């Protein structure tokens, strides 16, 4: 079983720890505008980050996820990302 822990480090920067077969740590940034675009303000940024990692973990192991990135980067690798999250929170 994999667990995802999201910690708010400061405004828009989060530490995400993914504990599975191997534990990994990631630093993720999210702009307020991108948070609004994906969630229409319906969930917290922490919830958006966690949902984004759930999305990624359905597609790749945590050891393949970048260690440091902006959330917008996900859509460059997985074009369905934004629609998937908007559908979940819309």
C-alpha cells in the first residue's frame, strides 16, 4: 500500500513524501492561478497536490516521478492530466 503525505512548506511550495515499496520525497510548486484552473477553488492546494500524485502513481512508480517540479509540468508528460483533475473537482 502506498501513502502520500503533503506538507505545505511555504506559499505554493510543498514537500510530498510517497511511502511505498520505496519511499521518495518530492518538492512541488503550484501557482494560485493553476490551482484555480484545475479545481475552481473547490479543494485546498494540498488536496490538489495529493490528487496529482494519485494520478501520477496510476501511471508510473514513485521512483520515476521527478524530485522537484511545478505541477504544470505533469501535463507535458500526460496530456490528459488537466482534464482528469478538472473532471474530478469540477
